[in-house]
C-alpha cells in the first residue's frame, strides 16, 4: 500500500469514527449553528437604541427645536425627564439612560444674541465604544441644527457647541473598558478548561474506574474535582486584576471584598458548568468541544464586546442565565465606578442562584454517570 493510500484510509477511518458517535455528530453540527445564530443576532456594533434623558432649563423655542431633532432620530429614545440635577447620577449609575442632554437656562437667549451656546452631553463612559458611537450621532444632530440655525439667522460661525462629560471613563479609553472584562474572560476560560476535562481525562486514561473502587464517596470525588477549579480560576482572576492595575494602570476604586465575592459566585457557576460537561463527555476531545460550545455564546452574550441592550429581546432574556454577564457588571463596577457589596447585590444573588443550580445539576449528572 502506498503512502497516499494509507493516508486516505486513515482519513476515512477518522470520519467513520466521528460520524458513528452520536455525541460527536452533535458537536460537529451543533456548535457552528449556535455560533452562527449568536454572532449574527447578538454580536452587533450597530447602535440601534440609545436611551437618554433630558434636563432642559430653557423654555425658548431653540431648545424645543433641538430636542425635537433628538426625538425624531430613530436611534434615540427618551426614557426620562430630569427635573433636578441630582437625578442625573441615578439615571447614569443604574444604566437607565446612556446619555443625559442638558440644556442651560439661557440657550435660546444666547443664540438669538449671536453668542455661542453650549448644550451639555453627559455620557456613560463605562463602554467607551458605545459612548463614542453615541457621541458621533449627537454631533451629527447638532451639526444639522447648527447649519439650519446659521442659515436662518445669519451666523458666520458655529452657533452651538457641545460640552461633553464622560462619567467613569473621562477620556473614553477603550482599554479601561476592555481590560476589566478580560479578568472575567480569562477566569471563565481557565476554569472551564480545568474542570471540563477532569472527569473526561480520567475516563480516557482508564483511571476513572479505579477511582470508583476507592473508599471515597461520590460527593468527595466531585469536591476533589471542583477545588482545583476554584484555586486555579481564582488565582488567574486575581493575577489578571493585579496586572490590570499595576501594568495597564486601570483605576481600581471599588471594594476588594465585592470583587472577591463576585469571583466566588462566578467560579461556583463556571465549575458547575464545567463538571456537567466533563460528566457527559467520554473523551477529552468531547470535553474540549463541549467547553467551547458553552464558552463562545457565553462570551458573546455577556456584554464583553457589544452591549446587551443592542441585542434582540429574546436574546437579552437568554443572557439572564449567563454567569459571565453578572461578573462583567461586578468587575467593571468595582474597577471604574467604585461599587461596593451593597451596590452589587442585584448581581450577586442571580449569580449565586446560577452557581447553586449548576453545581446541583453537576452532582446529579456525576452520580447518574457513575451508575
């Protein structure tokens, strides 16, 4: 038999082995379809919905004309009317509004007397990419307003100019948005890989049966598989957080306890998912593919790169069971917003529930597969 004939025979054997196994057939077809749907519908950098609030202290017609342009723009949706300056912080902090448009009390008077007027735009700078896109849209609306006002009132210079303030990320540096998210990303990847291959590796090497005849109970074996994930995942997350502060100079203005608590609940959820995958997988290859089957949608649907608010309503609902969604809010809140444990309680309890559910399911699968 020639070399090429042996190679062809080996290729045919590998395809037959792959297609005969039901789990391998699913992994071959399922992940591409799921990733196609996720990337197509969820991963969009287009800004289709900008919730904003209006703080208008001017009763003149110039302010009404400017506000009409925002309300007529398809991407802007007014969600609140601010009556007092103290309301602005609440709207931005809880992400009710992505932007607050503040028009001062003398806006119309200044324009009519040929003095430049400065409407203020307050942006949520936590997602620098989204904030930059919003700012471009705002500049476009203001440019149209300036051109029409200048033509109608004989201006030779720009009538209105923006006064911009970006909260939590004053310079809109993308690094401040991305690097804290990498803390969550690396923790997820490492934890899933460590736990997702643990049981599958034992089965593939033939040592799992030997483990079952030891005096250890199933709960002890499961705990022994989970603890390394906690140690490795926690160490990786802490290391990346330290690098973010020391090397990339990302501000850390929140509570260390809040970050540690969020990491604990997230590791609980990720380890549960990893052990479920490992319990179902027969080989390390299946375990690895199962890890990537979960990991890619989890990252895309977390808000790591694209805002969850831009996703379809059904996809947004799906993100509620994604543990990485909550850890990203925790990490970015601790790094950039100065959040403490009390501020992040709405993120802790869903993450704890997901962790409890995933660990319970992993324990049931582990016992079921041992029988």
